[in-house]
C-alpha cells in the first residue's frame, strides 16, 4: 500500500499520525511501494535520478493542455503574473530529455502538455500523479485548459465543465483493463467550477458558462463532422445528434475530459476543465478563424486560470 493512505482533509499516514488539513495526492497501486525505483519514462524523470520532493514538493496548481507551445506560453504568462521573471533565468522544459511532453515550473505552478486524445493524456496523468505522490505534494488543484467545439453557443465562449460525458451523453469513462471494461465516474469538483465561473464574470468581454462537456475518441467521425476522410452519415443525422447533445446539457466537445476527470477523482485531486470554443458545431465543422482571433480565444482559459491562481495566492489585482 502506498505510504499516504487518504486524500481527505484528515490524512492518515503510514507512520500512524493523522495530519489535519492536508489533502495528499494518492495512488492506488499496491505494487508501487515495493519498487526500488520508479522511472517516469515519458516525463524523463525518476525517483533515483531526481530529488522529486525538492523539485516539486511546493506545487499547488497543475495546469495541463494539449499543445506544448501553448503550455510554454502559459508558463511565461504565469511567470509575469506572479512576478517571478527576475528570480529565474529563462524557463526550462523539465522534460527536455523527451519530446513526448513538455513541463515548466513557475513557483507553485506546474504547466504540462498532454497531446491529443485519451491515450495521450492518460499516459501523462499516470506519470504526473505518481510524480506528485513521490514529491509528497498536498492540496493540489489541477486544471485542464484547452480548445473545443461549441454546441449552440457563440465561438469564443469559455465553457467550465461541471460533468464530462462520453459519446452516449453518460457521465462515465470506460477503462479497458485486461479484457474487462471498468466504468469510472467523471464528476468534477462542482465548488471549483462555481469558483472559476464567478471569477470569469469579473473579466471584461469574457463570455463564459458552466455546462457538460462531451469527450470523444476522435475529432472527425467521433464528433459528427461531415468533413473527414470518412463520413457515413447524413447532415440531418449529424444535426439531430448535436441537438440531442445540447438538450442533454452538453455545451462543448473535446477529446480528453472524461479520463482526466476519472483519474483525478480517483487520486484525490480537485480538478476542473476550462475550454474555449472555436466554432459552433450546429453551424459548421471547419475551424476558419483568423490567426489573431484564434490566438486571442486560446488565451482566454489562461487568463481565467491566472486570475484564479492569483486569488488563491492572495495576489489578486497584480498585473493583467
Ligand atoms: C481539443 O482540441 C484537440 C483537437 O483539435 C483535442 O486535443 C481537444 O481535446
Ligand atoms: N477540439 C475538438 O476536439 N473539437 C473541436 O471542434 C475543436 C477543438
């Protein structure tokens, strides 16, 4: 059994003492403790090669997003927002030894890329959660910031997810383990979603809402697009599906939220998903925004998360 047994506010550790008020990240794998070394292969980190508690022990906010470029931009933005530019040399990619993912640390904030789709984010999350566990991090909040296709809402709107649902509109993630399907809940932290929504209302010209987010295994057929290399359904069927999704409370579609919600929930991490919408899928399938508009839209989730982190750190009203 892993040394930290509980993620609740009253944490019982293996030394028998109870620590009130600290919520540790926990892993649920009886084999981990007996391993002499844990190599986090895709992050190019390990328990023997790196002093993980020294490197990461103070992490309180983890932000994950698909694109390495965007996560570097977020790290640079947070460096400015937290006024940490002067204290460090150029920010370094902690995972530079691998080109699978990138990772930057800015004070208590970790910014990591996860690639596209469930398999890619899942690998990163296994290793990230073990990293936070080995580093003995506590009271960590994790947020996915990303892009998505909206349903029935103006492009540029930021959707804060209350529940991630699958292609059948169900709040579940089906993990295949050996030859079994294990169904996991995809509920996210409602209080955190509300808190983020309230902060979003303080930002001028910032359309935002709370809604369900549908997570699919594919960008084209899986999201009902008529413009992929393959399409075997009619325009009417597509529109009918998306309208039913809207009726079920779904306001956007992306490709990682169900596994993200399920894994974070099981490991005691308070999690949120904040995605900007790039188009209204009831209107079109292709993303044809001018570069500058796309850039500005993609900064919106970053702006909100920066405000959230600064509020939590008591630094609000500094910078942007
Ligand atoms: C949103 O955008 C990507 C596809 O373009 C995918 O990673 C996602 O969830
Ligand atoms: N990301 C998606 O997964 N779907 C979209 O339509 C846009 C971005």
